[in-house]
C-alpha cells in the first residue's frame, strides 16, 4: 500500500501538527525523529534496541547500499526489511546528498551526475532513473526522488537552474517508479530564495507525490536562514501529506521545524556525537570524556527512561571511553536517539495542549545553560 498521512491535531498558535503515518510495516505518530541506518544498520545498535526506544521509522542510504552490498543482493534477500531484519517502516534517501558532497558542479548535467566512488575512486554515474531503480529493488516503504542538494551560499541564477532541474528529475523518477508497494516522496529545493522555495513547493506538489521533503538545509547556512527556508516552503505543501525535513537533528532545530509544520526529521548527529563521547541532555550537550565525570555515579540524565540511563553511570561510561571500549558508543547512541525520539513525543503533547511556543522557550532556556 501507499503511505497515508492522517492529520490529528493542528496547534492553534503555530503550524505545528500531530498526525499518524500509515505504512506497509506499521503506523507511527508524528512529529517523529528518524534514526539513520546508512548501511542497513543504525551504527552499533540492533533492531530490538530501536524498537525499545520507540523508533517509528529509520532511514537507509541508497548510494551506499548501491555500492555495498549492491541492490541486487538486497533484492535477492527479500528486500531491505528482511536483509537487515527490521520489522518497522524504512525510508531510503535518493543519493542526492552524496552528489552534493562528492560531485563538482561541472559534473552535474541534465542527464545525471558523474562522480567518484568514495570507496575505490571508480567512476560512477547516477541518474534519476538509476536512483529509483535501486530504491525499487531495496523495497523500502518510502523512496525519495533524486535531487541536487544546493550548497550555501549559491547565487540566484544557479539556484534557479538547479531547482528547475530537480523538478524535471522528480518527474523522470516518478515516471519510472514501478514498485506498487513503495511510496515516493518529492523534494523541495530552492536554496535561500523565497520565490524559488515557493515555486519548488507548488510545482513539486502538482506532480502528486505520496509525501514531501524539504531539502538543501543545514548545508552551512545560519539558523535564521534555515528556518526561513522552511517557512518559504511549508505553506505551499499539501496539508494532507506528510512533510519531512532532511538531515536535521539538533534538538532546537527539531522544535523550530515542528513549529513551522514539519512532521519527520532525520540526522546522523545522535550516533556521531555518541561515538565522540557526547550526550544530549535537557541542560545542553555534555562530553563524558571530561574529567569531572570520573566520580559521577549518576545517570547521563535524571528521569531519562532509556536503557543506558536506567543501568549505567557517567563514571562508568567515561571509563569505557577512556579505555576505547565500543560499548561506550553503543550506550551513548541509545541515549541520544531516545532523547530525540522522546523530544518529539513531548512536542506531540505540547501540540495537543496548544503550548508549543511555551515548550520551546522553556527548552531553549534550559538547553543553553551549558
């Protein structure tokens, strides 16, 4: 079946909204943070641990799985869910961000993108059709249109040309998408320009996708610019379709995104921070490598309901970090992902109570203490 978004509640003071997204592999409430499992694995964690922290949906990466192990192998395994033994919903991105990070402008043409493999330096050519073909074989619940992620800053003429090309790529991808059980989302681009964001949102919506994403944010711009990018697009997206902000996982950015009408977020930030010894708390990020935690026998955060906080102390995790034990990264990944998922649960409650702005102000005041 195609995904279906069910709008439950609109917050009276903002564009924030509560909903449910129904998929082939279960339904989940929104707003929701989506852990990133780039290579068919959320780093160091098992599916059971993700279920325990109430993860509604995870993301896997089309580009990386195209190279390793290959879409045909995943397809022979019975699709991505069976290959990685994950029973919940999965979204696959299109490879567009890898274009942004690996390709040069001169190598981006109307047909597609030429770039070098990050693994062995071999020549690669990715087109809208190829991205969709790979995702059809991966058999995720949600596939993403192939787009160009516009860097920041970008001059207006290039942003306009790129945005129009992304729109043509979206149509090409939609024309060849042939997995009846898989939904396809369109991606809004437009750089920092209000008229281009509006144009992209309206024209992408006309193509009739199953959901919509806002791309090209968190690519070097300031927070005020990023929030405006969202504001320029969301009013022109269908109210009855889910909205996804790509690559954003900072807690304050999630809150600001929800206020502006976003439903789903994803980012590698929680696991990346964890591998470097950092943890989210309501009083800001902390680095467990700091010597002040050597004899701190309290949990990472008081009242956190994650497995890590229920069972381990800061002192123990600091010891693991100092000893280069893999368990440190696992425990902090569990905490950080659960922190962001719990944040979205709290945001849903704030929307129900029509006090989303008050929640934001209190959260920011506490979060910026450190």
